[in-house]
């Protein structure tokens, strides 16, 4: 098994009118503690929508002053809700883009757990290519996937049991002009009849009261339930955590790991496609690497080039496929770095030209970096307990040049490989 480690301001507010002190203190508390909005209805009114337009782009340092000013003309709770929604929209830009995020409605959990638009669009296009025209989106959240599916021309039944989350999904379909294609239903997904739909998509909740849930049977609903629901449809896609053990993948499923811009985002179990297939898909693109059932690559001595496979390739256990395509091998049996003597272009790994190989020694590294006047130092790690920032503080890089150091193991020995992007 490979090692997966890697590497304020203030403003003066006008005193509120008599009798408003308690409301003002409550508003300050809401803003300071980032309390979630528990009702979207006021924001969907003409007054609420106008207020959302007015607070768009408000900086965190200005929120209290803006709240104080707006409360002279609007209810305190509505002002607080609008500012909270504006903050969520700013956070959502990274996933949905500014144009959509500025029109959508979010909950704190919805922003955190929703699928990035680029990933949702890729999955929707794949479902469309399978001939899917109608789909039951179970555990739809605030509707990120439903939006992408509808934009692909697929009719969607979006289901979530949380009233606020379902309200957000309904508001988002309406705000983006997709209400004719998206029906939102507030219900327990385990009680929904999906017969008559071409496909089922399930995105179980993978967070609990104590944070992330790693046991697939602790998902809500459990993965076993989702698998049975998938098997009852012509096509299905189950979104799961990218760290899902390969042994937990059913034999009748295809497993796909997806990264976007180099960041691993999710794994998907597909039903009704190609059972037993393993693939890694890289966005943008998409570029897809299919598993060929190869044995683990041989360990060889460090060559001129070091290749760092994309995280989706590593999670999909397809490093052997990359190594074969590059004519390379591993630097260590447990480390997912590929080494080769030739530079070959590949979208599935980043290439570095290695100039030095040293046993792990901070003093020697510091001396080498000083000699080469390296001030811009990129530290990557795999198979090392040393933290990059800790090393950076010790070597104190200084100078006009740049370099990359890999903290890793070579044939079992702690090693530093120094180089630069090829």
C-alpha cells in the first residue's frame, strides 16, 4: 500500500434608538458567532432579495457597521440573515463561481458539503451520455448536483429530509431558472419510490457530530442501503469519500476517483456501466486513466526524473499504469513516486528533474540551499514524518533562486531529493 501523505478592522457604530439595545446585542452575537440562518422564507421576499443585493460583497470588518445602518429601516433578524447569507455566498464562489453563487441560497453545511460545480457538471454529462433523461437525486443537499443535472437536460427529483436544506434546493432551482426540471421533495430518502426514473444518484452525509465519518456504514444513509437502491435502477452513481477502501467497492460496481485542479474531490461508485472497472478522472479535461490490472511496479534506482502522480491516480491504485506508460519504476515499494530516465509528457503525473539525492540531513540541505542561493523552496513529503513548515524554518531559505525538495524514502532509507519542475 502506498503512502498517501503530502505533502481586521473596526468601525464606529451609531447608538441605536431607545428600546433597541437588546436587538443590537443579539445582532452582534449572531454576527460574531456566525449562527446559521434557520429560515430562508424572509430572504425570498422582495424586501429580503433587495437587502441581499444591498449587502453583496460586504467585508467582514464592515458587517457590524452595515448591520447597524440597515436596522434603521429593516427588521434586525432580516438584516442578520441577509448578512449571513452574503457571507455564505462569498464562500460558495470557489465551488459555484461568482455568477451562480450570487444568486443562490446556502446553509453553512450546504456550502461545506456540496459538490464543486465542475465535478457535478462532469458527472451530469456522463449520465447524459448513458442516455439518462430522468434521475432521483437522493440526499440532494442545497441542490448543487441537481442544478448540473438539470442544465444537462435531465429531469430531477431532488430529495432531502432537512426542511431548510430542501428549501434552499428549491430556491436555487428557481433562482437559476431550472424549476421546470427540478422537483424538490422534503422526505426521508429511504421512503422514496424511485421506480420510473432512469437513474439514481445518492450522496450520503459523511459528517456527524464529531466531524468526518470514515466508516461507510456510518454514512447517512449507510452505504449498504445506497448500494441496494442503486441496484434497483438501470443506472446509478453513489458519491463516496475518496478514502473508501477498495475492498468496500462491490464487484458489480465501477469505481472512479475524481480530482479537480490536482485536488482529489471524491470517489463515485457507478452501477449499470462497466462492473469491475477502475478509473481516475482529472478535471479540467476530463482526462481519464483506466485500470489495466497491472502488478505493482518494480523498485529501481532514482533516475533523472521524478514523477508525482495525481492524487486521483494514487487513490485509484493506478500508479502501475502511470509507471508503465513512463517506462519507470518506484523509488520505494511503499511510496507513490515514479522515477524514470526519460522525460515523457503525461497528464496523470507532474515531472521534476532531480539534481541531488542526499540522506536526510538538515544541515547538509541548509548548506546546499545557501550555496545555490535558493530563497523559494517548495517542500513535498511522502513517507516522512517531518513537516514542511518545520523544515523550512530550520533551513531558512534565502536568495533569488527556487528549488523543490522531496522528503521521502528511497529503498527504505529516509532521503532528500532536490530538483525543479521539468
